[in-house]
C-alpha cells in the first residue's frame, strides 16, 4: 500500500490461482466444505481510497461493475464503518485489470484491499484477525486476501487460513477465454456431473502425471475442472496447449474459466502469451507469484 497523503491511499489487490481444490462435502447452510491451496500473483487491480466525512462512493472507470451496494468494495466499506462505529466515509476508485467472474478472486481481493486500506487510514483500529472476521460474510476468499501471507492452505468454505511458503519462482501464463462463469452454477452442477459420491474426488489421483506436478512437487488438482470444462471444452484445449508449449503444469483456477500454466522458462512463457494473445487478446496475462517484498 502507498499512502499518497494524510487521507488518501493507493493500493493493489492481487489475483490468486488455486493450485489445489477438493470439495469435501456440502454443508447444512448450502455452502461446501473444501480444501484448497491458493497463491497470490502479481496480476492485480488498483484502488485509490480517499477519506470523506460521510458516505461511500465508488467509481469503476472502464468497467461495467455497479457503483452502489451491488459492488463488493462498497459492501466492504460499509461493513468496516459499521464495525468501527465512529462515522466517516470514503470515495473509492477501482481500476480493474483482473477479469471478472474468472476464478481469480478479483472481487474478493478488491474487498480485502478496501478493508485493509480503511484500517490504515483510520489508524489501525482492527488487527488482521479482526479484519478477517469482518471479511468472512463478504465472501469465502476475502479472508485469504486480508492476511499478509502470499500463499495458504485453506479449509472450511475457504476461509480458514494456514499460511504456506510455496517454492515457485517461475512464470505463470493465464488464459481467460473472455466469458464469465458463475461460481454458483459450477458448485450446483458439481454433484450432477459426477457419479457415485462426488466428495471423494481428488484424493487418489496419480502423482506421477506431469500435468499434476505443481511447485515443489505439490499436486495440481481441481475438482471443479470437470464441471466447467464439461460445458466449455475450449478450456480443456487451452490446458493441453499450455502443456504442449512447455508448461510443467496447467490447471483451471477456482470455478474457472481462467486456465493457468506454470513455466520455469521465461522465454517459453512469453512465447505462449504471444500465441494465446492472437486468439484472446487482452485476456491473456503473464504473472509471477507475489513475493514477500510485494505483499500488501
């Protein structure tokens, strides 16, 4: 975060990729218990927070996102001020770079950046643990982005965070096909597209498959991949092309539709980006893992 004045703050909200995602079961509240390994990356949105005496206003230049309470950053700010209980307001300018509804956690990261930013502007009234508690009702991924860690193993609905150190210093090619996928739809269709008990998936995959080799030989796996690729076979072809281009692992992130490839060689990664950009234009990104020096 950069403080550009006494009452103004500019910060970045990094995207994430899921290196592992397994669904353990469905809860009574309709949500799913899961296990997931998440990694923050250098692809990021940019937010400017300017303190006001009252009211919450949001601008999203170049984006079709709503400016009112339909925007998660607005709800995050409202939740902060309600918990703080001392009045105040904020004007937020959100510059989107992370694709929307792409499985990269962009909206959740934006909400977390607002919580952290307002906490800074108001003299740190809340600890990170308290901010994570504020974050939970906003979305399952928001607590992960509130925490300082650059990578984590998450359980529960994805909101119980255990920081990890992921030994990966390579390059990440992200390919988004240009359409959004509803997370709700993917989870609803998870049980419909799997035979038997779907909640035992992801436990007994073959570790020797190169496509499953993640950083530090950690497994790459996503239970939701079969659902989304089942409806959008193009994603499976993207994954195959990334592997053919030299990625040592490729996977759909979250509920999709973004597919990422992990590259050890920068030249191969850049060549892959150029190739995919001919087809998908600005929806192709080159990123790296967020380092401890860059974390928010």
